[in-house]
């Protein structure tokens, strides 16, 4: 029986701007993460995916909702959570340029969490830091290097080693490779996957890259403007994407092989702009860009439906326990089709 | 021969550019050559730092001040941009070729509204006494053709009042407005969200068809290049390692670097990803003597380390810079 | 734009807080002077009971916060008390001396901005060629020389060796008489129809103005140059260059404006500081300005005058800053946005 | 080694920075050892020789003699120690004080403590610096220590502003956030994470400010609020010489040139350092 380690229920995080506007960055999100699995969280800018990450690690306190981590509710603890809880949930940030202090050596950066969490002797700390570097596949000479002499991928791996220092059971990967080239990304990702197996880590993998998600996640959840649209086991998700936004997102991905082109299920041309999170549309948040919108979408916020076991969709087109849509798909407007390469 | 020459809008020949970095010389571009025919979409693809943007800037002769063009030429409609008179160069920039930048937020001047930037650029591109009203109409038309609604409001807006996608559309409008025939697109969707990137790429393709443009598309994304070019050049560390028809190069890759790069791209089919390419991009201060990929290449032999491989045509229209192009899989 | 008004109102609110703090600091500083303020004000010969009466009347024997209350209540009504040096209300003194300094500031602080920008742009355009070297070298030398040294040099050069400019000081040569309308002598002379007097006033003004203007003008030129050079590498300049807009248009339009905006706040600081920092120049050139008055007040331990003048300088400083901020907001939409958040 | 070479290249890119380095080093050297090198060390104090008053510059008296018959050259060199001390002490006090205020306010950006600290800084900034210095100097005894105190009081806010700016931009850097998440204490964050990143900006400003503090000190001394006679100070040497102009021009011109060269030296040096460290001009 795989244990559920994190249970997010109806999570809300609102920000009040000084000019009085309310930003509902995360607005009622339910997620579960099981031991040793990777949950992929996908969204574009303004979707609130990073906000969820920051609430989980304690940078922000949730406005409402629960985050049950191994039996404790840590939704509103912020940085006041216990040292053990801090150690258990760790994060790798997106920007390799700013995740390490450029004036401190890799060794010093690695020893900071050891110093705080383990209270061991200096020589033990150094030994442990070398060990951590080895785990992520970096040579021990890196201890005395400064971040500026490292490549982006190496810096992200050092961040990974630093996160492992506190023996976490859940790692939040906030777009860890989006700033890297694909050849470096491949290196970092394959290392992270190996580590997950070795240490039985759970990953919350945040990204905007669906192709990457296909290869790393066990389950995928799609966010749009602070709300979940769809959630499913990875294979099912890519075979049967249901939410109109998911379909638009999938068909927008530029792919490198003809084989993948086949995978793009329906050609839904991307239209419209992502609304500002300050003005989330009434009803379904996606209604400004949805091809299949119905009158109800403008008024009423849809609820999550479980169309098949583990596959959830938040859309008025669907009911529980069926893949059948309430309304047939609209045809793409003629004359605006992409010129296919001949 | 004469006919094909006439059909070529841009030709880059053996272009080598280095940079003066605090007294040391960084040898970035090393013998870049490619051609762009009229109404053709040519891609330059490679990882960051491989010299894609430098190549584009060289085409318009807007390289940074510390850049040195060592050898080679860029022929726009048969004339070398490095030897052009100032007047000719200005004409080429105004009506011949234009560039779309990666980050539209930094490509637009933050303290002027769109109108001021757009109209000023148009004023020099159009005949001297074009009335202001006409310039304004041209600009509005261009904004309309990139599918920006509410053009009058856009004209009065400052860059920070527009979203990334809108800014990029405005930049495209500025580039096509004066009737330029060649568009140099430097990662036009990279700084935008996936769905917005898709719109921008479709827009460029649409404009290319409607206005019979030629496009040089630069990207780090193999997917973008496959979907929006006809001909592709794979770049590695300031050299072109493989070039040919996009389909050919993508489905029948020959160069070890191209193959390695392809295997690194995560696929929607979900067959896992490779372990990456060992090693790092070479230091441009001391680039490898022979093939620039040789230090990282699993197939490298003695000759690869000492002598630069020639760019050979291994099948019609498919060129590879590798001594062992046939043997690699 | 309603938000602009809100921003200004908010800035003014904060300005009041800052002024209040400033007044407290100055007031307590002046009250810790060793010696009895009443005795200091009246002089040593006055009998003790009169001093006592005076003390009573001025609330000098109350605790410091109460004294402050009475003082600030007067300040709000524009009453800074009496100056012990001139024996007149401080507010009247200020009114009399401020116009001479204001005229100096106009010529030494505002007019040279044009030259600062010009030199900055020239330096950037001819980067690492002789005009740039010339401007940079002279700016280094000029900035390294204190204002009072310039004043002394000018006295020596124009007063003794090359006596083409009046150096005995004052604002006008004896014999001219110009009725005060605006307080600005040159303008007043023109209003009164005396071009000769205006010219004479200008000659009097030129040396102190030049001594005051030189260092900060060169400093502003250098800052403008360095921002110009920094911005030259930006994408938006490459973009507009690639569109075929001529170099000189780019320089004076698309490069100059973003480069000048960050120097505006420095110019504002400079203008505000000239008011107060002119005292050596005003003293050397015998210029009847507020700054020289401040120096005399400080040396003579004239408490009311010092407090009054420092408050005035604070107000000028704060208002100039607000004004500069507004100008920057009008020029730069980015600042407009960040301030409204 | 490579880094050293690159830094030297950046520093010496503008040759004039090297001139600055030479000037500044010479000045500091003379401040320490000038007393033993000048031709007439006894002239630095209260020495009188009425047979040699007001002599024009000659090979014997390089910068001439003053009304007391003292060698002006020796007195100029002799004043360097106090001039240097003024700059060093003012900056060594105001930079740390300003840093602490700025870093605490910047770290708590948007919280009440930020508002309070930065408003206090604003209040100090809104007082014209010279006036404040003069007021302080006049309330207290006019001497070197008090003039240093006066200049320090008006100087720290600039460092508060600088550190505040740097800190509030570092505040969102992931390594600072990580340190918080890991449970690091405030002193660690301020001194181990933020300070090393502020240091180059602060050091650059300190070198550039050296010149301005010296100007400020000379100005106070010119107004009679610095080092008192008979000890030499550049500002007071100029002010006491003004009334002998133009006949005895050497009374004023040489101290003036000395100030100019010292300030020039530090300004050029500061610019070179700022080129080297890549910090923007403030």
C-alpha cells in the first residue's frame, strides 16, 4: 500500500495588492501526492503553479484550505513550521543563476542546511557534503568552486544536493530545467529520476513543458488561472485529454518528430490572451478562450467530475463516469489553419 | 545559374566573427555559410551560446561594438552588407530585411509609446514627403495584419501596458510594415507562453504566405524549427554541422551532434529521455582545433581533433560536416 | 490621470512627516547648545529680571516637548520667532534673502542642465575619442576641486589679473537702482526697462554662478554619459538601428530620453543642495543670499534663524524631490507604474 | 591568476585609473611617512621665523613660505595625515552604520520597520549636509574630531540608501529564500548571504566618497570649523591666504592644488574600481 504523504484540500492563496486589487493566485485546488511518485503540475504564466510550491515550502501562508502533511496541517504555518517539517519538504528553484549565492563556495552552500538541521562536527559536515555531491553525480572538487564557474545544469544539481541534505521525503521541483538547454536538461532530469528511485522521493514537478511531463510524471494536473482543469494518470492524460484548455495546450506544443504530431489529438488552434489573474473571468476561468463555451460557462464555476477512475475534469461539458461530451466539438474557423509544411 | 542567383535573397559565406572580451578574443562564429531563397523559411537551430543571434545581427550589420568580423561576407540581394555604403545599408535595413527579437519587452523602448517608435521607423522607410496621416494608416494596417485589435489604443500604449504576446505582435508589425522581404526571427516565441508562442509562430507563417516573405527562423527548440521551416541549419559552437531540407535533417540525421540533440528532446510519445551529451560547450577563447564537437563526440577519431571537417553533400541537398557522416547512427 | 494626483498627495503626506522629524532634530540640536537661550538672545548687559520675563514669555523654562509645541505652533503660522542678529522676524529675513539665492540657483542649477546633457551626449557619441577624453579629463579635474577653491580662483583671475568681471561682490554696481518685482535682479531690470542694469546684474552673477555650477554640471554630464553608454547595448537600440533609423536620431531621441531619466533625480538633489551649500560662495562674493545668512546665524548661535532657515531648506529639498519625481513619472511610464503600486 | 589579469585589464582599461591609483597611493604614503621626508618638519607646528616671511616659491622653499616664515610645502605634506584620517574615520563609521540600517530596512521591505528606518534616513537626507555639519560643528567645539563627527552624521544615510537598494533587490534571490526556508537565522542571512553581495558596491562607493569627504572636511576647515591653528589644514590654509591675494598667491594656490590632486586621485581610483567590479556609478 503506497502511503499518501501530502493531501491538499481546497487550497486558496490570495494576494492583496497595495492598490486594493485582490489577486486570487490559487483558488481552490485539491491535490494528493503519494510516496515515491511524481505528480506533474502544468500551467502557463499566471496559473499559480509557483504559488502552490511556495505555500507548500512555507514561503507563503495559505489564505484558506488544508495541507495535510503526514498527519499535520501545515497550510498556515508559513515559516513557523517545525525544523523537521522544513527539512521534509524541500525545493529546487527555477533560476540556476539565483539559487546559489555567487559569493559562497558550493561547499559552504551545501553545509548551511547540514549546520541547521543536523548539528554535526565540521569534518562530518564536509564529509556529508561530498557525499551529497556524489549523489547528484558531481565530483568532490566542486566543494571549493564558486557558482559562477559552474554551468546551469551543474548549479541545478548542486541545488538538488543542497535540498537532499535534510533527508526530505517530498521535493518540489519548480521548473528546474526550464532555463537550461535540452542536452543539459536531459542530464539533470535523468539524474533526478535516478535519485527518486534510490531514495524513494516524492516529486511535485512543476513545468510548462508537457513533452517533458510525459516522460517524468506518474500523474499530471493542469492549472489555469489558479484552478485545476484536469488531472489524470500520465498515459491516460495524453491519450484522452478532455478539457478544452488541455487540448489547446497539447496542440500548441511544437514537436520534433512526425510520430508525435500524430499524438496531438485534435487540432484546436490557440486563440486569445491569458487574462490577468487580477481579473479572472466569472464562471469558468477559461471561458474567454474556449471554443465550446456554453451560456452556463459564463455564470457558473464548473466542479470537478471524475470521468473514469483517477481522471478528473473541471468542465461543464462532462459528467461523472463518462467520457461523452454534452455538446459536440465546434469546427475550427476556416481559413485560419496553420500552413502545414509540405 | 543566373536564375537561381536571382532567386536567392540572402547568402552568408564563410562568416567568422569574434568578440573582444576584456582584452581576450572570443572566437564565436567560425565559417558560417547558408543561403535563403525567396519565399523560403530557413531555420538556424542550436543551443544557447552557439552563435545564432550573432549570425542574425551580422546580417543586418548591427553587431555589438566589441565584435570583429574576421572573414566572410553577408550578401543581401547580391551586395555585401559589410562593404555597403551607409545609404545602401540604411535602405536595406529600412525596406529589405528586418529582425524580430527574442524578448519583445526589451526590444521596445520603455519610455516611448508604440506610435512614436513605429512612426519614426516608418518615416525613414517611406519616401521623404509621405504625409503623417499616411504613415499612421500604414502603421494601423500593419497592426491590423498581425491581428491586434483596437489599434489606435495600441499605438498610444507604452510597452509595459501590453502583454508579451501583444508586444511581440507589435514588433512583427513594425518589421513587416515597410514592405521588408526578409524577416529574421530570433526566437520569436521563446519568452512567451506555449499557447501564445503557437499564435505568434502561426502568425509569422501566415504573413509569410500572404506577403511572400522569406524568413530566417532562429530557435533552440527543435520542435519550433521542424514545424515552421523548410530548410534547416543545425549549429554547434559557432559552426554549422548539418544542413538540408527540414524533413531530411530531422528524420535522417547524420551528424553525431544532431543525433545526440534529437535524443535529448523529451518526446510526447513518452519513451524516456537520454542521459544528455557529456561535457560542455567549448570555451570560445580556446576553441578546439578541428571539429568543434570533437571533444564531446563519441565517434571522434584523431583527424577530428586536428582538422576541421568539410561541409559535404552526402545526399542531394543534405550537407554534413563530419568525417564519419555515413557511419554514425 | 487620477492616480498621478493620488501619488502626489501621498508624497506630500510623507513630506509632512519628514518635515516634522526634521524640525524635531533641529529643535533639539539647537536647544542643547550650552548656555541660556534667553541670555544669548538678549545679550550679557540686560538685567536678570528682564531675562526672566523674556524666558517666561518664550516658554524657555518649560520642559523641552512643551517648548517644541509652542515653537512648532508658531512655525505652522509662519512665525519662526525673532532673529537675534538682525533683530527682525526670521520670516522677514528669509523673504529678503531668498530671492538673491533663488536667482543664483536659476543660473547655477537650472541653466547648466542643458550643458550637462550636451556634454554627456557628446562624450557618449565620441566615446574613447578626443572629445570624450577632453570632457572626461576636464570633468575629473573640475569635480575634484571644491567649490570654494573655484571661487578663490575666479577672484584671483577675474578680480586681479583679468579684471573684466566685477569681483567686489554684491548684485549690482552702485548707481543702478532696480525696483524689486520678482526679486530676480536681471528680470526686474528688464521689467523696469534698464538693459544696462540687467547686464550689470548678469556680470555680478556670473562668477558666483559659475563657481557653483561647475562641479555638479560636470558630474551630471558624466552620469548622463555613462547611462547613454549603458543603454547603447540594449535590445531596443539594436532594434531601432536595425529598422534603419539614422544614428543621430537614435542618439538624440531613443537613447537620450531613457538615459536622462535616471539623472533627473540627481539633478533635483543638486538644485536643492545649491540653496544650502552656496554659503561659502555667497560669503566670498559678498552675495546677499539666504545661505550666507544661515552661516552668520550658525556662527552667531542665532537659534530662531537657524531653525527657520534649516526648515526652509528642508521644505525646498522635499518639494524639489517631489517635483523631480513628478517629472520622472511624466517621462517614464515604468516609474509611473511602480509608484502607483 | 586569470581573474587577476582580467580585473587589472578592466581596471586599467581607462589608463587614467592608473594615474588615480598612483596619486592615491602617494597621498597615503605621504600621510604616513611625510613627516620624516619633508625638508622642514618643524614648520608643521607652531614655528616662527620672521626673517623668512612670505617668500615666493624657490628651489629652497618649493611652495614659498607663509606669513610666519614657515615652508608651505612642508605644511601641506604635514596636513595629509589629518586629511586622510578625516576620510578614513568618517567612512569607516558611516559605511557600517548605513549598511546595518539599510540592510535591516531592505530585508523587511514593506513592513513597518522598513518605513520607520527609511523615513529617518530621509529626514537626515533632507537636511542640507553642509548646514547640518556646520550646525553640529558650531554647537560643539570647533576641532577635527567634531568636524569628523559632523560629517559622519550626514554621511551614513547614503550608505543606508545604497544597502537598502541592493538588499531589496537581493531579497527575492532564491538563495536568500532558501536560507530562510532552511531555517537560517537573521545574522547569518545578513552577514553571510547579503553582505558579501553588497561589499563591492560599498567598497566602490567608499573609494569614490573618500574624495568627497575630503572636500567636505576642507570646506568645514575653510569655514573655520576644522583643525585649529597652528596645526596645518588645507582648508584653513586657503582661507587664511585669501586676504593676501593676489600678491602672495602661493599661500592659496598650492594647498588648493593639493586638495585637487588628492580628490582627483581617489575619484579616478574609484572609477577604476567600479569598472573592475562592474558596479554602476551611484
